[in-house]
C-alpha cells in the first residue's frame, strides 16, 4: 500500500507549492496512470514516492508518504531504492555504463550484494525485460525502446516492489512503445505495483486499473478507466488528449466506453454498427496545395553520412528539397536517421558524400555559427540550449545578441512567450521547470529571433494536447510569413493536422514524401517504418469510411488543415 496524506511540497526558491494537500492511497499490485497538463505536479509526486523529495531535492515538504507503513522521511535512500524504482522520460539520462550487463549490475553493486546475488539479479532482470541476448552489447547500439527496457532492467535488479515511470513513452516510436508497455504490463501482471505518468493516454488506457488526473498540484479525477474516460469534458477542459476510441464511443452513443480498436470491432460485429458517415456538405479535407514560393530553403543532393568511418551510413543517398514557408513533418522509427537529417540543415553535421544547401549556402563551406539567427534548432533534449537564470532572459537572449532594439526585443519576446503558454513563468529558472515547460521555453527562445528556418526534434514530446496544438498552430502561422518549418514526430495525428508534407524515413532513406493524408493511406509504407495510422483511420476502415481524424468520422467538423 502506498499512502499519501496531505502531501504539500514547495521547491527551493519558490514561494508557491507545486503539490497542495494531496491525499491518495494505491493498493499493492495496482497499475495506475497519472496524467494531467504539463507542469501540474505529476513528476513531483513520483519524486516524493521514491524519496528524492525531501532527501535530495531540498525544498519544503509537509504531510507524509508511506509505503507499507514506512515513512519516506524517516527511511534512507538506500532502503527506498530497494522499495521503489524510478524510470525517467529519457533513458539516456539514466544509462551511463557502456555495456548492457554493467548497467544492470550497477545498482546491486552499490547495495554491496554478494557476487553470486549480483549475477542472479542481472540474469533475472534482463530476462524479465527481454534483453537477455543483449547482455554484452554496447548501450550506445540500442534503439530507443531497447534503452528504455534496459533502464527498467537496471531498476529491477534491485528488486523493488514499486515501479514509477515518468513519461517513458515520450521519445519512442510505435514499435518501441509496444515493447516497453508489454514489459511494464508483464511486471504488473506478476504483482508489481506500477505508477505511470504519461500524456499518451490512448496508448495505455486499456492496460491500467485506474486513471488519476492532476491539476495545479491536486487530484481532480480518480476512477477506473471506462468511468474516467466517460468524463470526456474533464479531459478536454484540462487540455488533455482524449483517446479516439472514447470519443467515438460517446459520439455514437454507446452505453460503454470502448478502450481500443478491438473493443470497437467487437461492438460493430455484435451489431452495434452506428448510422455513421459524413453529414451533408461535409467533405474530407486533403492538405491544401500551398502556392509554390519558388524559393528553395533546404536541399539535399545524394547526401550520405556516417558518424565513424568504420560504422554504417546513417543517411543513405538522400535527395530532398523543401520550399520556403513549407511545414514539413518527418517520421520514422527510432534510429532511422531523422535527427541526423535535421542536424545537417543546421550545419551541425556535414555530409560524408553529396551536398546540403541551406538558404542557398553550401554547408561544406559554412560554420554552424554563421547560421545563428537564420536557422533555429530545438533539440530533443531542450536543456542543451538553456543556460540563463530566468525564462525572460532565456527567451530574449537571442534577439539581444542579434542587436534587436529594446522595443522590438520586448515585443518578440512577449509574443513568443504568449504563443508557448509560458508568460506566467517569466521569472522562473528554466532548469527548474518540467520537461514539457523547458521545451516550450527553448522553442520560445528560437521563435523570438524570427529565423528563416526552424528545425524541431520531437517538439510534441512531453506536451499535453492543448500545448501541443498551440505550439504547432503558432508554427503554422509563422510559416504563412515565409518561415520554413521542419519537425520530427512520432505523432501521426499531429503530422496530418499541421504539416503540408510528410516524409517517412527508414534505414537512412526517405521512403515516402507527399501530402500527409496521401501517405497515411499507404499502409504498407507505414508498416515498413514501424508506424501505424491514427485510430480514427482504422475505425473508418472497419466501417468502410475514409477518415483521418474524429471529425471525419462523425462528420461534425473538418480538420484544422
């Protein structure tokens, strides 16, 4: 049993508490989904459960957290680490050994366990996550899903009773997501208590026993999945993503919420087929053809790249042209070469063979610093570009270095902060914010410079639906002013709604390039890249209706693009 009583916590340097009088109980063996908008306090709760708060985080804690009667304030970190295992959003933040089995051994070694027990712990943990055959492999050679499973194994080797995970799916492709969820569900089925923080509610709702929603440091909804998802208005009011299966169930008047496609198929096969179809005057929207600006912003010609002469090529003869003012999304499985391609257009990487041109300039002859203010990059790990003491200083640093006048600097800074929903964080230290908030600060610091090209690596990672939609909507408005946008994503729904073109990569090559809805129809191409269409598309296939979003299915409205 986890028992949280009147838990209130204030971070160092802040006057207002992040968690406010939170009380909840979790029974041993439960699988709990904890969700809520970015910055509502989800990660703080996890840190309280595993003892980072108050032992290492500092700050001021009131109330108490107990596990089977053990008070986290009284127990030491060594004891708590055996009780609770914490998995971070980015496995690279947690993995530091160069060999898989060394990583798994690190925890038991620090607990000073006998050598035989350490060997048994390694064997058991690797087997439980399906990495037994990878024990001698270099950690740098693992895919995103494999790294996340390794992070879980490194925690399991210390035999915790409780596993808490902070958005472990955020940076994973669909295949990696399935691998990690299968591992987590298997652990729960064998009796382990699991608390999962996640924005991708649609990926996990059918697996969990309970859904909790947080808002402003408090729990505002706590119920079993079907009952929780029946309260769609709560999710939408808080800007959270509602699984399309739940939206479909409500729109069609089903008595019970379906949790996944299989349940929807069963309802339809049982004769509950709804009178569904586009309403009069409703037409599916193809992505509108944008008027060709005639100006090429980004171009690759037979580009090949490898990080080491002895290694395989990561980019393989890529030829690509992106026009000024286009919004282009780039999808593919982890390790397909998306981030590598992106960094070539910032001149941070140079092709081993072939050519790359940015705004008419050959990157072979160009230092990356020469593109400052012209090309903006937001990395997957946004902390790489955050270094100022306050959010306002961070957002206005670029314009100040580019010698914007004070009036323009203030106007651009405030516009970017408003667009990213961070105006209320003006005086906060960027590194004290949640992962989703840090990413939006990083993007605001780029947008404030109004560069001609903006490159983003997984901008929707760790974002609730409201912030994700606001962010991508703002980028589309910038594109109307001639700014070129290229972003990688694992969210095909976002690619369909917000991009003019969708590129699919696999094994270092571009295997599809065209309007998002056209590419979504190419199921075999998606499968080749371990991708899948939106659930609304799959529901439409069952009903012989072509749909790319819930609005297409119900015929009530049209998609935003």
